[in-house]
C-alpha cells in the first residue's frame, strides 16, 4: 500500500526552488526562479556577464505533494512564493549598494594573459581550445579584471572564429551523448579530474569543491557520436583522455593566475561603501554585499 501511494505521489516530498533578484536597465526589480539548480546558475552567470545589479542565488525548500495533474501549478505557486520572499528580502538600499560597488572601475590585470592566450590559439580552428579560452575570459570579466571594450572585442573575435569552424563537417552516427568534466587542484597540488554524462553530477562536484575552497576549472562539455550502444564506455574514456590533454598544467596555471588576481586598488572605497551599508541593510542583505565583494576580490 505504501509503495502504491508513493507511486501515485500522495506523499509530501522536498521541493527546492532556486532564485535571485536583479535590477533591469530601467531600475525595475526582476526575479528569476527555477526548480532546476543548474538552469538557475546558468541564468545567474548570464546576468552577471551583462553586469546587472543582483542578489546571490537563494534556495528555499518546501514540503509539497506533486501529483502529475497539478505538479505544474504547484511548482508555479512555489516559484511565486519564492519571488515574494526575494522581494521582501532585498530592498532598494541593497541594490543601490551593489550598484555603487559595481561602479568601481575594473582593472586590466587579465588582459595581457588573455591576449597572449588568444595569439596562441588563433588560426588553429580548434573549438575545444576556444571554449577553454572563452571560459577564462568570462571568469576574468566577472572578476572585473578586463575592461568592457576589451571583453567585447574578444567576444567578437570568438564569434568570428566560430563562424570559420562551423563549416567543418560534423560526423553523426546512431547515438549521441554529451559529457561534462572539470579539473581541480588536489591537496598535493596535482591535478584531479571528474567527468560524467550527468551534468548535475559535475555541477554538484564543482559546488562541493567551491565549498571546500578548492580551485577548479569551469565546467567543460563535449558532444560525442558513436555507432553501438555498448561503445559508451569507450566514448567516456575518450572524453576523459581529451579532458586531461586540454586541461593540462599550463592551462591550469594560467587559470590559477586569473583566479588569484585582486582588486585591492579599491579597498578603501569598497570598505567605506560596506560600512555605510551595514548601518541600513539587514544581515541577509549584507550576506549579498559580502558575496559580491568577495567575488570581485575588492578586499582580498
């Protein structure tokens, strides 16, 4: 009986909604929510690249019965509730504080590293290489170590580069699978690797490494075509071999340099903004302020 009730979704289960608040160009506060953590984080990173004033991602767990015929409506109501909580949590004063921090001028510390990197891969028409470069560029831009005009110029170069790659023939077969992977620094400072066909599994691994303060690469993905279903094990092995070749010690050291850059030139101004914020913002809002201060490395 218990099993049949579970199958009919008659038991409550944990439903996690992820979301964040952000201000559009007209000063309106908007809310992005999803029950899919990976999609929520991807949307968050896209907004961060576009330089919106934002809160961190906030997750909320609710017990609910998800029946097939009402599941969509239930999820919608939980998202609406989550948006209301975000609205009550983040005030105008919070967004004014984030805007003031974001207005501090980015430095150019990463530009020489990225320009040299660009020269090394230019003309080889290697999609894997350009995707590693793109991940590093986004990392440096969000970290405020690249001026906007340089970032836009490099994005334009990437787009033009890809147009020349598109013409290459893609060989398709009976089966297709996408693999995801990261490289990370082990306690002995050697490189470790994780790969999986399950994007969420790699996302969770990266999240766990972040919680430990362990340096890791952006998530890398690649599509593979293969002829027989029993070849999947070999395809995974090929992806892991490719991952190890791409994310070698030279790539990881370059990425480490980018991640260890700091914006200490704005230390005093940033501290003054944070001090003023503490007088008028809630603790939850101050968590958001500290998130961006740390991400932009203003006080490191």
